[in-house]
C-alpha cells in the first residue's frame, strides 16, 4: 500500500479504502485459485520423471546433433504440401469469413436474426483449435492434405470474421450515407460505400492469418492431415532424432520466412 | 468556369480506382497467383473415393450434435475439462510472472544492448514453435501428464506476453518515466511507478486474452499426452463416439464464450 506519512499522520494514500480492499480481495481469490490448481496438477504429476528432466534433456540434445542433412531431399514435398494447406486453407477461410462478418457487423447485418448465428459461427470456429478440426476431418474424410486444408479454412473463419466485422463496425458512416444519397441500391452501397473502406484491413487480416496458418499447418500431420508434420511424427516415433532436428530447423526457417513476408506485405498495404 | 464546363462536356465514365495502383504490379501479382493456384491444385492428391465414403460418417457426426451425449462419458469429460482449467490457471500465472523480466529486458528503451539481444532472441525462438511441438518435447522430458502441458503453455505464454509487453514499454510516454526518475527513485521504484501504470491496463486485457488462448491450447496438448481434455477428445474420435466428441466440443465452446463475457466484464472494471 502506497501511503505518505508525516508526523505520524497519514497525509496521502494512493487509493481509496474501498478500491484498496477490492484489489486485495482480487489478489486473495487469484492466489487461492492458483494454489488449488497447482495442488491438482502436482497430484497428477510423477515427480521422479520431472526431476530426471535435466539428464533427459542432455541426452536428447546429444542425440539430436548433428541434424541429418542427407534426408533433406525427402522434405521438399511435405513442405510444399504444408504451404499449400496453409494458403488454400486461408483462401477458403477468408472467402467464408466475408459473409459471416457482413452478417455479424452491427451496421451491415441484413437482419437481427442472422447476427447471433454469425456470432456463434465465429466463436465456434475460434474456440476449436485447427488440430481438433483436423482430427475430426481425418476421421470423416480420411487422412491427407484435403483434411488439413479444410481444417485450416474452418479455423480461419472465426479469426478473420471477428477482425473483419470489427473493421466494418468502425467505418465512416458518412461515406456510406453519401453513396446512399445518390440513389444507390443496397448492393451498390456495399460495393462503393463499405468495401473500399475495409479493403486494406481485409488484405492485412488475410496475410496475417496466412502467416499464422503456416505455423499451424506444420503440426497437422501429427494427426494424419498431411504436410511436414507427417515426417516429423514418423521420425519421432522411430526415434530418429537427427531427422527430427532437421525437420525442426526447416519448420523454423519456414516460420521466420512467412513472418517476414507477411510483415513486408502488411507494411506495403498500410 | 469554362474549363469545368469543357471537362463535363467530355463523355467519360467514372471507374473505381484499383486497389494496387501500378498496372505492372497488379498484373504480375495476378499472373503469379494464377500460376501458383494451378500448381497447388495440380499437385494436391485427394482420394475422392475415400472422401465420398466419409460423407455419411460426416452426416452422422453432425447428427450427433442433436442431441450430444453428455452422460455416457460424463466423468471423463468432467475430469478432462477440470484438468484443462487447472492447467490454464497455473500456466498463465507462471508464464506471465516469468515474462515480466523477459519483457523488460526486451524493451529497447530501457534495457542495455546485450540484455536486449538475448531477450529478443529468446522471444523469437519461443514463438516460432507450435505449442504441440513444444508439448512433444516436454512430454519426453517430464513424462506424461498435466505438468508437461503446464510447462508447454507457460513457455508459449512467455513468448506471446513478453513480446507484447516489450512493445508496449517501447511505445510508452518516456517523460512520465523520466519524471519519476528525477525524484531520485531506485530502479525498482522507477519501474513500478514510472512504467507499470502506463502499461498495466492494456497488459491486463492481454492477460485475459492469453487465459483464453491457453484454455483452447490446453484442449489440444492432450493429443500428444500432456494432459487436459485433448486425450479424451482424441479417444472419442478414434472410437467414432461422435456424440461424446460433440459434447466435449460444445463444452469447450461454452467455456470459451463464458470466458469472453467474463473478460469483457473485468476489462470494464479495470478501466
């Protein structure tokens, strides 16, 4: 508690008493929840395994060096698949996100019934990780790149639609009104009043999501949805650690590269 | 006046200005995109027979949502969800506490150059791996169970939160920090009274956002054995128990929605 005391009298205090108590209570609840949570985790943990970790790490480190560069030839094809999953998935995601965002934005939604439905689509798509979408799609349509692509697309709808509908809600209404005042139809109002205002945001969001999707699609292979995750999974299960370290290096390189591309493109747009 | 009249006399049709001004760049991008799409679709192998076979299964999955089966596997679902929540709480708390020194070190305006480069390097590495890949390694190191998941999520939280904290500190108003320093404050007092109040409101919002992310991630790290609801979900899918899987998905969605509502409430309370 921050107070200033002069001659034994409190002359200044940072917060009012009620605010001070509220903050104290919030800390108390927070710490209590944390302690309870930790006790549950600790109960389910086999501590000898945890204490053993430094040796395990050292052992693993030794076995992963040097990376097995000779097997890099087998990685081009999965890497190409990974990039395709991310890119085509993003295309599918943004294409589906546009109508959802249009229905979710308060100022463009065609009816009050559609808005909650659009909101539910956004939350549902966002709360389920692309790996779970992939898991689901692999059991439904079989393993392969298509399942990964659709998984990425479904996961991207929520993210893109959320950012896009926020951008639509922030547009300058006077421009829309000006277009409407010329006697434009509803479609024309959207095309000439709304779309030009959100176009830069839309392009930025798409590129940003593409960058995230590259990262996500590197692991979809772990559940059988194609891409670089497949060789990673098989290398881990066969304990070929030098191969694992090579794949990890390839993944880092692709992630760094895609981040750089997306930053450049977003700079050019904004 | 006469010039304007002359201009309006010329029959011209207004056209929407293109998004990309340079025509060469516009066409270049268009052709590159077309070529890429052709290559991508040309090389993607899809087993349409298998997809066709799976469609009735997909229909069965969607039918399973009406109604989902909460009862058959209720104890597994309950345990898994609780474990996910515990993991989320612990991992977020540990991750945020650890990300504060890293974030302070990674802010260019307050950290000395060597510290800055070390912290930035650490943030870059911790952010470039997917949580699942981290989880695989932490399961190898710490054994199966929620502890590996907690370490995974805490590590990912440091990367996310440390970077945003560093950026927020870099954007702060330096005159306020200088004013505190001019009173003769120690380094700790300077950080606590000059910097902390400037970044706290935004960082609190981001902490709640991270809780949200960590909960969603805790639902997948179980697929590789790091605890949480993911293992239950994986098993449900592998056994084609779609009605239980649907129930788990609905519980996850409901909790995420609740958290979104709650975080909006807390954010209003703070500001």
